[in-house]
């Protein structure tokens, strides 16, 4: 295994250790939410979090993307980049406060507006400067920060929801506690204060970073529409309770995103570092095949066991959420694939391409959601979301092939997707043990399709490790 594959694997492992723990803790607390919050309350807090996701790209100006790209690419020195990013943070925080009257008009959770603003400011800080940790190679500190956020959130949720029984306010207070702790940790571990110097700020650095990051804001808005805009449509047509059910249905597909996120954070670093290398075509192809195998197999397993997880773990009012998980899991695979191909735009600094492709997908998604939600209910939203991500993936795959000549492995990917869609439909329609028979068949078929990649990973990771241990025992 060459150094670039080793580095990608090492970074993936580091991010996985930190993120896996945080995601597992987040998943374990789900039953608590379903028992102490009503479906309507859960819908409110999900809309609150979704609204934060809408505003953060504007409050940060996505300067953290430029911070990562230019510091990692050694095009700006860290002190200049951090100082410039800090100016953007101050400006974003000021605008966040000024816009309070606007928030009161457009958001339905008016009694929580000031908590929203405070959380927005802290989130702006952590979003920007946590990426600095990645940019300077402090990947362990980055993952520890993720663990801290989840651990504090979990502990404070137990205190505020179970002990004080504060409901929605308790959940929001726990988010605030987690962000405060995260900010303190980032400042200490990244030595942020020592890096800030207004003398290091230059118009050239600010212009260079903003020219890179600002075109990503419309893309982020379109991506928000793809991933979260559905919830406003659901809230309008079906109400808060259905939004709560849909939000809980999204939690299991998030496991697929979790698996991919471990890799993507490392992949982004490797793609930037390998951009100038001549053999990146082969690198992209090999990595894509292994990632595809992992995503397809993970989703097939989730679809097979999703029903008992929801029926036996969640409270009765949330159990129907399992019906929407299979197609949402398919949509998540397409989302992950589109992100993989999207890296080509960022490494080559063609960030407008990201916006255009996401914009097309968002329009398709919104139109289908409006047309399908009334005749099909929540299932119409899952279909619209899946097709929207499919459109983005196809366009980005085409652009990636044009850019680096990458072989897309179209036949195998298409067959794998058909297997998952068929499994999803049968899982939704069949109410018997045949779900497990069909799921097992899907897993076997996918293993056969990706047997070469699975065997390669097994030989590289497991067999070599065993041989290494044997060699050490003879010494």
C-alpha cells in the first residue's frame, strides 16, 4: 500500500474513532427523546436545528472551506488565514444579532429566538475554527472536539430533560452547553488566540479566501434545501407531528452518512494534497470502488433490520417512522456519491460547479416534493429526495470523468443501486419474515459484485496485520 493510501486510511481511522463514539452516543439517546418529547415537540426542535443549518453558511460566509483549502495547500500562512477568518467571525456575529427582527418574522419558534442567536454565534465560531485544526494536521484534536460536543450534549440532555423536565428548552440548553465547551477546547488546542493578529490581515488574503468561499454559499443553501427543506414542506402540508416522524426516520440513514463522513473528512485532505499528482485518476477510481462497496453493504444491512429497531426501541407514536427509512437510506447513498465527485470542484477551485449541480438537484427535489407529498404523504418526500440526489450524482460524475478521465464503474454501480431499490420496496410492502430473506439475498449479491474489493481490503488490513504479529513473535 502506497503512502497516499496509508495516509487516507490513517486519517479515516482517526476521524472514525472520534466520530463513531459521538454518533453512537447520539443514537443511544434517541429513545430518551421519543419518551420525554411529543412528536410535535420533536418536530419543533428539529425545525430549530434545521433553521440553524440554514443561517450558518451566511454567518460564516463558509470561510472555513477557504481556511482548510489555503492552509492545507500552503497558499496562505496559518496566522494570516486565522486572522482573516476571525474578522469574518466578528462580522458574522454582528449581522446575526442585527437580524433578530427578521428571525422573529420568518421562524415559528419565536420564544426561543435569543437562544437561537446565541447558539448561532457559538456555532459560527466552532464551524470556522474546528476546520483550522484539520488544516494544520491536528486531526486527533478535531475528533476529540467531536466527542466532547456529544458527551456534554448527552450529559446535559439527561440533566435538563430527565431531572428538570424542561422539554424543548432543556434540549436547546444542552446544545448551548456543548457549543460553549467546544469553543473553549478549540481555542486551547488550536492556540487560536496566539494566531490572531490584525497586522497579519491583508486585503489580498481576505479577497482570495472570500472569492473561494462565497460561491459555496449558494451551494450550501441549495444543499440545505435538498437535506432539510423537505421539513418545511412537511410542516406546511402535514404538521409538526409528521415532521417529527420524518426527522426520526432520518436518524437511521444518518448511520450511512456517519460511515461516509469518517472517510470524507480524510478524503478531502487527500484530494487536496494529491491534486498536483499525475496518477490521481487511478487513486480516485480505487478509492471510489471501495467506498461504494462499503456504502451499498451498510445500507442493505440497515434496510434488513430497520423495522425491529423502531418497533422494539422507539415509543409507539414514533414507530411508523421505519417505513420511510429504506428509501431515505438510498437517498443518502446518492448524497454520499455526489459529495465524493464534488471534491473535484473544490480541489480545482471551480466552486461554481458545486453550486450549479446542487441547484439543479434542489429544484428537482422541491418540485417532486410539492407534487408527491399530497398523494403519497411522507413517502412522496423520500422519493423526491432520492431523485434529486440522483440528478446531482449523475451530473457530477460526468464532470469528474471529463476532468480527470475517471472510470465510473457504471454497470456495477447501476446493478447495485437496483438491488437496493428493490430491497427497499419489498421491505416497505412486505410485512413478514421475507424481509430478512430478501435482505440477506441483497447482501450476498452485493458481496459477490464487490468481492474483489472486499478481498483486497481483507488481505491488506487483516492478513498483513496477522503476518506482522507473527513476525514480531519470532523476534
